[in-house]
C-alpha cells in the first residue's frame, strides 16, 4: 500500500532535520520503502511517498524523528488503482 506522509517541522526550520538526515540517513525500518519526496518552498513541510504492507512500521520510523516533526500518514491509491474499482479508465 502507498502512503503520503506529510511532515510538519516543529520549529519551522528544516536545518535540524537536514543535519540528522546527513548523519543518520532516513532511518526507516526494513519493509518501509521510500519512493520520493517534495518540500514546500518555505521549508516548513515535506511530502513523502512511501510504501509498506506493514503499516505498523511507521511507528518505529516516526519515533526516530518525532522530536523534530509531526506526521500525518495517509493511505493513497494511484489514479489507475482508484478508477479500476469502478472499471473506469482515467483520461490522460
């Protein structure tokens, strides 16, 4: 299952996160797969696309970062997966 993870930096400052990431990496447990990420231009939030068949792995991962940011973890489907439920093919 895919998940959109929205990280909101507690201090509105991405530098402490960047420093920890440089030192320790993403620190996700095995079975939690990172695909891509995007940051707001102001640097207050990060949006990550992740995948796992074991959603409980998010707790292990977020506990390594929750002193620096808050998390919203949302299950998502691709457009094709969503529309296939209705047997509709999206245009484009």
